[in-house]
């Protein structure tokens, strides 16, 4: 299957649909007869509702991708999504005097999933302002769409941008080559080997867990929460598992004395946006960005980045009403 951008795939649907409707109108009686003659034909219920489910895969399926990128990833959502981390461990970014750790807000990624009609790529690349034009040119030259460009932090030095990418192809190597070209336009370092046990998180993590009603995970000295939405999200008919990045993420970075810098991303539907803003501001949490990550997701999600520095448990209590204002999966 040749390379097809996500936008081209969407544009191809309209004429095909029109042709199908004309054919059905002309041959309605014949279609009915054929259906009646084959009552035992297998029907894909997901496809009949326009939902294209991801297919479970193995490491071997993604070897062309890992060979091209020189990096490996991990599986999520029952081996349907293969996600390769692309953190900016080379950057030394500060915001309001806080030295930002990669795990707080500098963690890019590229995620791949196989569907009946090809391999879907979605990701988020962290690039400096000087790298951005070259990254854009590399992505465009390889047919990979940029679906968002924004910031995760307010005041920052050096200036850093986040760009979301989206594409579909029958050949995963083609997608990997496009990402590789974009990475070559940056100073993103090669994949690092595991560095042993996780460092301690110097915060009252038990108190934070209790306030949020969920248990966090230690990651590079950061206390992290990743929470999926309760409903199923789709993009151009493809079901999007949470590992693609359609989740609410809340990160606590210790800054000393029990205090934390918080940064992350709420995923919301339109009716939830103002409720989350109001809840965050009531808790003294700053709003950074409101934006989309893609073009055709349903139900239409919006994403909101935030920032604050305060006692970790106090911030968790302030975040809880904002979480409760969105339709998230229950805590396990």
C-alpha cells in the first residue's frame, strides 16, 4: 500500500462514498437478494459502525520502525499501540526559575498502531524555536501532517515548541523514515540505556494520591498520573487507544520543601472546557494553552496545559475538581 497522509485518506472517502450510494440505488433489489442468499456471512460490527479497531501486534511487526529510528518502544493497550519515547534530555529549560526535568513537560513520542487499512502514526515532537522550521520542512517532505503547534509552558528559556504529527501508510518503514528525518533536524539525543532503579520522588506522594483519588507512578524523579477518558475516541474512523496520547496527564516535579511544580494536559470535550478552567483558577493554577491535537477526532477533544508551584498536596486538592469535571475512567 502506498503512503497516504491522514488528510488524503479523509479526502478520498467522499467520492468513494458517493459512488457506493449510486451503486446501491441502481442495484437495491440485487443487493437485497445477495444478502438474503448469504445469511452466514461474517460481519465486522465495528466496521459497520465506522469504527476501525487497532490490531494486536508483536515486536517483530515494529522491527522496521525500530531499525530505522535506532530506538525501541513499549506496548500499550493490549499490544495494539507501540510507543517510542523521544524525550529532550539534551535541553536545559527553565520556567519561572524552575529547572524543567524531561519527565515534567519535555517528553515527546511517536506512537504506531496497525489497522485494517494501514499503520497509523501519531506523536508529539519537542523542538526548539531554531529547530522548528527544519523539522516542519522534513515532516512535510515526507507527507507527515502537523496537526498542532503550541507550548506547554508560559515563560521559558530557551523557547521550546511542541508539534503533533499524524499520518497513515501501508508501510510502517515509510512513516519511520519521516520521523527520522524530523529527528535529524534536531539535537534530540540517541536513545539512552536504562539507568537503574527510579530515583525517589521527594513529595508526599501518599497525600497526593489520596487527594487525586488515584495512584501515581514515579518516573525520573517525577510523580506522574496518566488517566484515560471513559468514552471511546476515534480519528477518521480509527479507534484511538489511550496510549496514542488521548489522556489526561498530571506531573509533579519536586522543587524542595514539599513543594512541586505541576504541568500537564487535560483532555476535555467542549462542554467541559470552561468547567476545568474555572476549577483550575479557583485553585490558583495558571492556564497555559487550550488547543486540539488532531483534525477529525470524535467526540471532539480539546487539550489544556497548566502550571503552578506550591505544596504538592495543596496542588493535588486544587486539581481534583478539574478532574471531576471531565468524563474519566474510574480509578482502579
